[in-house]
C-alpha cells in the first residue's frame, strides 16, 4: 500500500485512536486486550513503564489506585516501599489478611512515589507488567489517558492476536 492509499483512508474516514480503542476494547476477549496493553507498556515507542504507571495512577479511581499500589508493592517488596514512602507507612493497612506488608492509603502516595515504586517493581519482577496490563484491561477507559501512541500500539498488537 502506498503513502497516498494510507492518507486516503484517513481522508475518507477521519479516525480517532481513542474511539477506535473504545470500540475494540468492548469487543475483544480480555486476554487480547491485555496483550495489547502489555505491548504498549513495553514498547520503546512509548514512555518508560514507570512513567506510564505514574500517569495511570494519577487518573485512576481510588480503588484502582489501591489495587495498583498493592501489585507494585508485592513486586517491589516491602523494603522498597519503606525507602520510598517512609513516614506514610504510619497510616498503612494490610495488603491482605495475614500479609506482612502494609500499604499506605493510596491517597497519601504521590504519583512520583508510584513511579519510583514501579521502577523497582519492574526491576524486581518483570511479570508485574502483565499484572498491570491485566488490571487495566478490566478498566480500558482509564488506560486511554496514555494517549494516541500507546493506544495505537495496543490496537496493533490486538490486531495481530486476532489474526492468529
């Protein structure tokens, strides 16, 4: 397909990556959506994982913030949490019944602190990327805050998954 063919498609049907993502997210299986999100979070064409997690955290609901923080802390470990958050641990709550690691209230954690925790989490447990993707596959409306490049990469990966 030539350049003019590609440009003609946009002239014939102006597109919105956000609208396309909304439509596709409603129709594909959760695991396909998750794989697209993972691809966007891993891509060299998007900001680093920790920066995108920072953005997601800043735009998430209180419950989603809490869930995200819990996943990151489990991956990074309690020592990282204490180092980055420090005094915020005085208002901590348990991550789950019987858990040794206590989480601060997500409202007391800044997006910058979440970025630091995300960096450590990815370094300690690269599988956290898939866990975060799975979370936001269930909340695709929040994932859209990452913008056009991330959405386009996610859509491309979903298209590949649906072909195979």
